[in-house]
C-alpha cells in the first residue's frame, strides 16, 4: 500500500470530505445553498472507488457531508460498504440534523458510522430562525438526543456571525454543557460568493472563549496535528468546548483535507476557485490505478494556504478566481 503522499508544503493527506449532494433543506445565512444538484452525481460504486483510492494515498478518515447529506439517497448503504472495505479508521457525518429521527440514527450506528456532528446556530427557536434555520430548532435538538440514545458520539457545530447569533455563544455553551456534548464554535468564513461576508461579521475565537471563560473558567487543551478545532476543558468538569478559527488563527500549515463534491470535483482547499474533475478516472471501466495516479499527482502539486494568505493581507485578501459555494464543496 502506498502511504504518506506529501504536498508541496510537506502535508500528508489525512481526511477525505465527500459531499453527497449540494442540496439542502435549510438556508443558513452564512451558507446560502443553491438547492440544486449538479448533473451526474457520483454513484455508490464511484464513491467507494474514491474512498479506496484516497486510502491508497494514506487517507484514514472519511467525513460525509453536503449540502445536507441526509437528503442524499444511499447514505446508510454507503456507510456500511465503506466500513466493510475497512480502509479508513473513522467515518463521520456532518448534518443539520433536521431529518435525523431515531430509526435513521439507529441504522447509521448499525451501519458502522463512528460519529456525527450536528449544526445548530442558536439555543432557542428565534435565534435559529434568525440565522436561516427555519423552524428546525426542536427537530435538531431531538436529533442530538436520537444520536446519543443509539450511542453515536455527537458534537455540535455553531457558526457565529457577530451581528447574527453573537448573542448565542453563552446560551449555546450552556445548552451543550447540559446535553453533555462538545460545542464547536466556528468563525464565520468567507466561503463562496453568496453570503456577503464582511470582516466585521466575524466574532473571533479569542472573543468567544473570553466570554465563555467569564462564566466557566477554561483550560486550554490545544489543537491536534491536522485538526481544525482548538479545544478547551471546562475547569469545573463540565466537558469540552472548541473553536475553529480559520480567520483569526489559520491552520493551513498542517491542513490534511481533500474535498470532493457530489459530482466528483476535487478541491485541495475550501477556498479554492478551481476543482479537478475526477469523473473520467472514476469511470468503472478505468482501472483503480488511474484514479490513484490522478489523486497522487493532484496532492503532490498542492500548495494552497488561502487562510494564511488572507491573514497576512489583513482584511482584504487578493482577488482570486470565483470560489466554490460552501454547500457544493461540503464545508
Ligand atoms: N448541511 C450540513 C450541516 O450544515 O451540518 C453539512 C454541510 S455544511 C456546508 C458543513 C459545515 O459548514 C456546517 O457545520 C456549517 O455550519 C459550516 N458552514 C457553512 N457555511 C459556513 C461559513 N460561511 N463559515 C463557517 N462555517 C460554515
Ligand atoms: Fe444547509 Fe448546512 Fe448550508 Fe446550513 S450550512 S444551509 S444546513 S448546507
């Protein structure tokens, strides 16, 4: 098995983020999905072929995402088939949770899903409505309970917009402490072309943890190599909270993620303007080696460090080709 392919900055491929659809049943303010899938989505077999090829290059973790992945047909069989391949150590799902009822949570757990991250942007129905999450609050809260009840480890993602749900940092921390779930507070990022991102809308990770620490003292745990989240432990034993600070503390230096859209376009950075079409190599008539070769070459040429470049240019990054939308590229 070939392992440890490095990019131009010495970074190994660690995580494949595979989007199953660009469609979504919500319309979060910071994401603004188009609600239409591109033509020719990857088939079950093509997805498995992709996971196999990524694993050949050393990738050990798969995250299924979207759009909203629970809208995509074939999710449970995909999880089951990936686990049966036994090529990756960890299969995770990122979902808005709206469609996650108890039977589906159980089927996913039985299929071998290792963990789920559920997005929730406020600790009460009005805050969620304000952020574009419609009337989903009760469903999402219930989804967290369903995942916990069937034994799926759960985390909650909250994207924080300073003038949108900046007031939800403490309520979300309180809610997650009560639920026994780790909260991941995400800085609002300039992904895509539709969310009207402005630097003033970013509440930095430091500002968020300072607020939380006034209520519940925190102790830093740090950031694992290749991880996006910096973790903090509540000193009173109330669990953990983490921050994803792509704007204020970029982590490009050890970024190990390859993103592939539902129609088979590979992106080596969340902020990339251009993807690489894997579909010809994913054609079932092509030997697996063709795809492995294409992925290896793509990874070896990778130089991306957009967030670091943005920070070094302060508030106005250099113009770049029109970037892909978040719901298409999968977050
Ligand atoms: N629909 C699923 C969900 O929301 O969890 C999965 C797809 S969503 C694109 C993946 C993650 O990206 C979510 O946690 C979402 O909150 C986050 N996200 C979307 N737009 C963002 C932005 N502009 N800045 C930071 N995070 C964002
Ligand atoms: Fe949908 Fe997720 Fe985008 Fe919200 S962040 S609109 S739930 S894809």
